[in-house]
């Protein structure tokens, strides 16, 4: 088992608070710095088509000022591809996006649009950007991800996070099988969505998983604990898992 699991801190919801009032604070860049000082191995943001939280200027400012890698979540649109190619984050994570959803609801249908995914992966990789695909823990999607040329899959843990006990165990088993399948195909395995301090340990204990991306719960905990302690507390928890 790799010793240390990487913690990606998603700071979208710092921007959510700012956008709620249309003011200039709290600063997303400041949040990124505190997170990296507190144990984040990478910073993740999602530039959504409707710009509901993160703005184009945030992405460029983070690119210029972060010490740790930047992971930019993007929908498979020509607009996003142009932006990501010009910003050049370290990683791009391809996600499905629907305007009306509260948050990313399901994994990307890689199998159903393999040629498009292959083309986008190739364009990003030629620009020196590594690519992960946010997919459900589903055999067909993992197989297609292996064929797409992507560097990694990010397994969608939202279903796991939303279930109660027995169903959660079953979903954990699906995540475990999917992580092994992806590893066998030579893909790095990341995971995320809906994770928090109460449900993260079993996922962090999956041997093939190298990285977790966590956002909403960390920013929610930061309201009471401060961002530094919220991130540092998650880091301590992840270290217990291995
Ligand atoms: N990974 C991906 C691909 C996501 O879209 C999100 C949500 O933006 C996350 C991880 C983080 O999810 P959460 O905010 O529920 O921790």
C-alpha cells in the first residue's frame, strides 16, 4: 500500500461565499495558500460553465501563486478546453456538467463518447497537462477510461457517501473493485465527492487509491474550526488510514 495518500483540497465553496454577495472576499488565493500550508498536496477548483463560484480570474491567480499542483475540473466543452489549454494547470479532471444540478451528480460517460474523450485527453496531454476522468465505479466506464489514454480516473464516491450502512458497504466494495481494475489498466486512482471526516477512512484504506479530492465538508468545517485546522485535521485522519 502506498504510504501516504494525497489530499486534494477543493476550494470552490470559498468562492461560493464570495459570490453570494458579489464582493471581493473571502479570497480564493488566500484559501489556497492556507490549505497548502496546512497539508493539502494539491488544490482543486471547478470552473463551471455558469461561473456560479470559481471565476476565470481565480483560476489564473491560483496558477500563478500556488506552490502545490493545481487540478482544474472541466466539462468537455470547447470553451473550457481553450481556457484550460491557456491556463495550463498540472491536472485537468474531466467531469460531466448540467446547468441545473446543485453539484456534479454522476460520473462522466466515457464509454458513450470515447472518441471525444480521447481527443480531449490528447490535446491536454500535448500541452503537458495530466488528465483524470471523473467516473462512477463501473466496469464499462473504467474499461473505457483505460482505452482513452487518460492518466488517471477519479472514482465518484457520491453514492457511497449518501448511503446508509449496508448499502454503503456494498458501494465500498464497488469502489474497491473499480480501483483494482483501474490500477491493472495502468491508471492512477483518485477518488472524491461527498467525503467528510466521518466517512473518509474506509475509502482512504483502499489500497489502489492514491489521492482524495475533498471540498464541501472541509469548507463547512472551516466555518467553525478555521480552514487551517479543517485541512490539518483531515490530513491527520488520512495518515491514520495507512
Ligand atoms: N471531485 C470532483 C470531480 C468534483 O466535481 C467534486 C465537487 O466539485 C469533488 C471531488 C469534491 O466533492 P465535495 O465538495 O463533495 O467534497
